[in-house]
């Protein structure tokens, strides 16, 4: 299942320096279903990063928190 349309809206409207946090099970379901989990597959993480760029968002995965974060970077800070 791809990321829901609502997530597109969230990332489009995401204010600078605010994060959107996605649990790793949803990352796997949305971006690379069937590739395995624990740890999240490299395919899912690469697809999430590409997805984030569509909305000018950075993406980073935090394995210790078992979640990925999308955010809009502020170059002047």
C-alpha cells in the first residue's frame, strides 16, 4: 500500500523545522511492502527518502526509536 494521500498533504504543508514521524512498520508497508522488516529494508528507506524529496523534505531513519522522520530543512540555521 502506498503512503496515503493525507501524508502528501502533511508534507506539502509541513512548516519549517517541524517533523512528521512515521513508525518503521508503516515505512515498510508504504515504501517497500514484502521486503522484510526488523530492520527496515534499505529499499524502504531509499524510497522514503525519494518520497520526501517530492515535497522538499529531508528524511532520516532512527533505528533506536524505530521510526523515520520527514522535515523541511532551513539552510540559514
